[in-house]
């Protein structure tokens, strides 16, 4: 919302507009087209390293790595949290920022796993995928 006087006396005129998020964009179409390329320019693992630089987690103990990871994932709209588990922390992603294209590109789940592995410096396994029966993607350390 913005106000403008417009050179007139009285109360300022109020101008309302939709947010950029509500207006939308063409990013899902662009991402899908790039992922559909027969020879992708970069592997999903390399892309994961560009999305969330693993070096920033290098010197942190595990609990701090998980906390920082969840914070960074939430900044990227994953609605993430972590839970303690017998084998180690479980990372729960309650929102898929790729929901518009995930059906055509399930390899993005592999990229998410690579993002987690880079940050945690541990192998992870996806034990749950978000669908009609599960409300979240869950990754556990192996």
C-alpha cells in the first residue's frame, strides 16, 4: 500500500496492489524447462551445493548443523523442523517449494537429500514423501 498526495488537498490517496507473490511468476515453467533439458548443465548434487553452500556447516557440531540447516531451509520456504531420533536427527519438511513441478521432476527430492547431506555431512534417506497420506517429507540420517 502506498500513499500519494498528487498535488491535491485533503487526505492522501491510497493505492493498493497485489504482492509479487500473489501476482505470480513463470519460475515453475522455467525450472521445469531447465530440468527437462536432455543434457543438464549441472548435476543435482552440484546444484544442491550451490543452493546451500556446505562449507558454512563444516566446523559446526551436529546439533548446530541441524539447527542452522533448518533455519536456512525455512528461509527457502520448506517449513522445516527437526526431531530427535534413535539413529540421529530427523529433518521434516512440511512444505515443498517445488510443488508446482515435483510431479514432473521427482529428482528434486534427490536434490533435497543432497542439500541435507552436504549440510549434515552424513548420508540421509527419505522415509516419507509428501502426498495425500503424508503431510511431510521426512529424512533420516543413515
